[in-house]
């Protein structure tokens, strides 16, 4: 299996950090834009897309700021994905920073997927 490479993306989102945090940290919020359905039992989250499901473990959660997951399929690997809220101190612009991993030949596709998902999030927030 190929090693995955880490990449980061930044999206400006017109929403308050506290509202945004609800959408990145709760199963109901995540199911509005990230997956068709999201369930959680403690630290274990189940993400469902078109009938297929993936499970991820909640690694860290910092209120109003970030959430980090690790796919169970990658349990023995150093990979994770993180959604972080960042506020520019000067402009007060709110951004979402995505950190994720993909195999080299899948990075563009993975980035496109995130772009689409963040676009869905912006629509849900009414900030498109």
C-alpha cells in the first residue's frame, strides 16, 4: 500500500465560529453537509454515504475550534483528518482549515471532494 501524503486546504466561511462548530462537531451538524447520515456512540462516529459506511474515532475535540478524526481503516497508520476553525485576528474573517491525507494520485480527487462538501456546508449556513 502506498503511503498517503498530507495536504491542507483553507476555505473562507461567512459564519460565526460558534455556529460553525456545531456543524463540524455534532452528528446532526455533520450529516447536514459531510455525509448523508452520521451517528455517534461515544468516541465512535459512523459516517454513511449512499449506503456505504465508514467508521471513525474521535481523536481530539476543542470546543469552538477543532475536531480531529481517525478512520478505523487507518487505525494502525498515522493518518487522520481534522477540521479547524480559524479567525483572522485583523480582518475577523472566519476560515475552515482541512487537514487530510490521500494517496498521491488521489489528492486532486480528495481536494475536489472537500471543496464540494464545504460548498454544501456554505449553502446550509446560507453563506454561499
